């Protein structure tokens, strides 16, 4: 099975919901229009009780880390303050939200209406030519492919290749600005070195003839971030 990097434009308001219910983010990365198997969406009574009891506090912690304006937007949409969630209120409301989402296929907006990008197996090459590193790091250009804030606490994630991650709309705008820097494409092209990339085990292995393929996928990533920024959208991403 190959690893593919997929990016989905979402709304900032959805991020707190993904943090409160990490399993729900899987819905974004399913192929086609299939829905999650019933075994995953049917909440057992024990899980329901746990969600009623612990869900509000989990959501409160997630909301408390967000920008104040986004926090206010979420509070207004759910008709409860973050302090109320922190105090344990809203368990039934959260459970109903999860069940409603499961019944609709898990998404607050039909998948067909979302902007989605797949870099297929070029993702690691694109990451490398952007920053010259194997993994994500503090540098801004090491973030667009492999960076982002982790959703949930499962190191392997639902795909087995690591957890889903997200960028807020503000971070997307920052990354989009850097990705459209005029000289960046020539810098990325100059960094492509098939022998060096193969030596470093940059997935999936490289030939000199792959250079244009990598740069074309860099352009697609750049344009995707630019479109998300233009529409003030956040991005969720995962290796699947």
C-alpha cells in the first residue's frame, strides 16, 4: 500500500469539533462518497455515557486554545459558553451532534462541495524541495506538507501513517504567502537531487526524470493553499 498526502479545505469552526471528536476527521479522507462502516459510527452505550460525561470538558480544552474570535463563533453556534462546557454542560448536545454527523456521513458539508488535493506519492519529494529536510520542523517551508497541529492523541492515526493535522485559516494565509514567493519555484527546482533524495530515503525513491513531476505537484500545492487563503479557509491534512 502506498502513502498519499491528502489536503482538504475546511472551516475554522470545524476544527474544534474535530478535536473533540478525532474519529470524525476520518470522514474527510475517505475515497469516493462512501461512508464510515456502521461499526465505527454506531456509538455503544458505554461510549455514549463517556461522551456525555467527558465530551464537554474535552471540547472546552480544545476551544480554549483557539483564537478568541473563533472561540466566540463556536460558542454562538452551539449556544453555550466555553465555561459551561468546562463545567460539564452540553454532553447530550455533543452526543447528538456526533450522531447527526454519522447519519450524514460525518461531514458538515457534502464532500463534493469541498476543495480536495492529493499529492499522491510526490508528497515527500515536494516537502524536501521546499525545505531540504526529511521531516517537518520549525521552518515555515517545512510546514505545508508535513506540519500542522495534530488532531487526537493516536500517534498512528486512523490510516496507520500518522494522525490527521490542521492549519487554521490564519496559518493557511501565512503559508500561502510564503509559497507564492516569486523565487521559491526556482529554489525548489534547484534543490531536487534524485541521488541525494534516494540516499536520504525520501519516499518513494527517485530518478532524475521525476524532477518535473515534483515541481508540478509543488505548483498544485501552492495553488491549493492560495485558493484556501483567498476563501479564508483552514486546511486538514493526512497521509493515507
